[in-house]
């Protein structure tokens, strides 16, 4: 069974941010998620990776509930909390992250997860 994943990204990249984010890409003035979706898909061909560039605020809970994994970037704290709450209610894994120059953050809410060594 394929895992359905969505990357939510509403921030358009600039040439400068694209340079730091994705040196191998030659695509500018598009979103980081759109620029990196093919590379993310190559990591595991069994995963269906989709990009949604619409407003996170306009998405109903059913949108997020239809996925196995949601990855969010360039969202406000309020948007991240809302999406994480929706994902938690529907047992959907949630990842959030962003980069600010040399600094960044990553958050994962996997609910209950078993790790293998």
C-alpha cells in the first residue's frame, strides 16, 4: 500500500533563498515544495508525494485527514497548531519545518511510533 503524502507550502522562493535551499535546481520563482517534489519522490517511489500551494487557512479538516503524512513549511504558528491538531485527531503523521538563513526548525508529531535499530 502506497503512503499518501502532501507538502503544504505557500511561500514563493526568491533566487537567493532557492540558491541556499536547492543548489541543483534551476527553477526559480516557484515554491520550495514544487522545486523539491521530484527529488522527494525519488527517495521512495512507493510514496505518493503531492504538493499543494493553496492557502492552509482555506483547507478544511477533511483535506488533511485524507493523507497518511502531512509536511508543512512557511506557515504561521497558528496554522501549524491548527494543522497538527487536525492531523492528531485523524491519526495522520505531521512534520513541520522552516529555514531562516542559517537557522531553522523541524517538528514531528508521529503520535505513537516504534523505532527499529
